[in-house]
């Protein structure tokens, strides 16, 4: 039964992030503190390995692990947006409040428009990480 519960949770994580079979998913900001369960769920659902920052493909979903101290968020978002498909999504995953590297949600809300993105929602991704969904403004309007 535990295996079925784990599989269900794994599927839920990828579903929360909007990842479907065949989507191209890029991962930015990997470090030893990332949640491997999230990574595994994304690879399982998409059916392929996560691509790194050197990928040349058009990207459907960018998963950006970002912590306070990781550098300039606006620059990171601009870089994440450049290979994104017109209907693509950037998920900024940050440590939850009280954890090392926590980033205030207001910092993401301020950086997104400067990078040409609009914030659409926030979710709890895992025990240690929260996610903020960002899209190009045109995509934000068509999804309402």
C-alpha cells in the first residue's frame, strides 16, 4: 500500500506543476538541497530526463530552484524565459518559510514583471518547497 501512496503523491506533484507526458521540462538551479521526489515525479510524468541550462530545445515547463543568495532573480527569470514555448510556464521553487534560503514571495512578485512574466498562482510543492507559477502575460490571459 505504501508504494501506491508514494506513486499517487508522485503523480500529484507533477500534476500540480502542470507537467504532462511528452512535455519538455528544464531544471535550473539544481543543488544538493533540492527535493529528489519532485525531480523524479517530473521525469516520470514527462517521460524524459530533465534538461539543464545548456538545452537547445523549446521548453514547456521550467523548474527553477531558487534560494535567497542565488543571485539576481530578474536575470535568472529572463534566462529561464528565453527558451520557453509561447504557452510555457516557469515555476520558481523556493524553500518554505523558516528554512535556509527562504525567499519572500514579494521578491518574486516584484521580479516577475521586470522579466516579462506574470504571477498566476502559488502552491506547496513538497515538505520543504513552495512554488510560484509565472507565465508570459499573453499566456496568463488565455488561461483564465
